[in-house]
C-alpha cells in the first residue's frame, strides 16, 4: 500500500504538547514562509494548557475536554488511540506529527493512520515495528551483522515488581537481558531516510548527562571522539 503524500495545504494534528509542540508550530510557520505552502498546525490541549505557548501559536487549537473519553483506556489522552483518531477526523486533519514520546513509537497507531489515508510525519508502520521494538530491533541488527552486546535472545520472565515498572514506563511488561556495561556512555546516531531510498546521517551525539533517565545535555561531536584524534 502506497503511503499518502503531504499536501501543501494540509492541516497537521499535533499529538504532543509543551516544548515539542511549540517547536513544531514554529517549524511549520518557517516552512510556509520559505516554500509558500499553507500548512496548518492544529493543537489539541488539556484545559490547564489553554494559555501555553504552543496553544497560542498554533493555527488551530481545541480543548480535549470537548471529546468524550473512556478514562480507563489510558492514563493520558495522548495515548488514547480512539480519542486521537476521533480528534483528527472531527478537526479535518489529513496529517499527524507526534514528535517524540506519546504515540511517536506506536506502530499499531501508525498503521491505523495509514489505513485511513492520514499522513504520518515519521517512519512507516512497518519500519517502526521493526526498529521501535527493542527486541525485534536487536534481532534485526544481529541478523545483519551489526555489533551488539550479548543478550538473552528473547523476552525473559522477571519478578512482578520489575514487570510492573516496565509496564508503567513503556505500556507493556516484556523484558530482555543483555550484558552489563560498566562506565558506559549514552551515544546516539541519527539518520534521515525518505521513501525513495535517500539516506542522510547526522553524526553522533553524547547524551550521557541525564537525571532520572531524562537527558539534560546533548553534545556533538562526543568529547571522547574528539579526544581520540589526539591519542
């Protein structure tokens, strides 16, 4: 199935909030100015965010409270697939931007969008299913000769408390085990690809400075990489 293309006057639903949403609204306005397009950024928000910068700057904003929601389905409306689909339909959005977090790594949700002909600004459901799931991604990397840490090779059972912690953070209870690396650094590489096979890479950044598993500083190029040139 061919994925639909983004029209120059598309209304894009933002399934995120705060700084992430504000950056996207600003990017849409800049893109329109540079390319003469008429893209619109539509931002749903919870009532306490009514005066938030991303709400005030969006081309269109609407409160989530106007939509009926089954609170038993998810702890946050942004993870409620049926609610998000209703919002997109009711507000004439033909595209979606999820940014990071929330449904940005939910392959099942992206597949629902694709079936409805809605453009998802991000990977296809197939790519997301392969790479968004850590176990599937590690298996794919191993089969293609990418160096990885030795690991269990499959999900493993764990104590109930660990499973509950995993379910709270990721929404599922599967765990796997890999070899512990002491004094490790958190390095990330970014790549951008389109459906025509064009791929760009953007180097590596060091995201090791974190608090409560949230990144505080990202540095590129990594300091260790710079040091290696002189030793």
